[in-house]
């Protein structure tokens, strides 16, 4: 059940990368690298959410990160 979803995520990411790459051909190498990094990070986040659906979101992580700071500042 997970494999078709991962294949779909890969197909969508690959299609987006292919369609946008035509516009990035004349861009500097750093821009293309950042674009590929964003596509890769997006694919990884989507794949992790398919494999681990109960994975906490970014706001949960930020709450845990900044909770001591809020206590220290007495908000």
C-alpha cells in the first residue's frame, strides 16, 4: 500500500522538477542546486508522512524547542 503512494510522490516531484528545469537552464548553478534541494526536501517530507502518518508536524517541534525560552521569559 505504501509503495504506490511513494511512486506517486516521486512522479509528482519528478514532473514538477522537469517542468521547472526548463526555466532554470539559464539560471546560475547555485539556483539550480537550491531548487533540487527544495524538491528533495519536499519529497523526503512527503515520503516520511506516508511511511509514518502519526509523525508530529513542524509546529509541535517548534513548541518543544521554544517552550524553555517562553518559561524563562515568563509568557
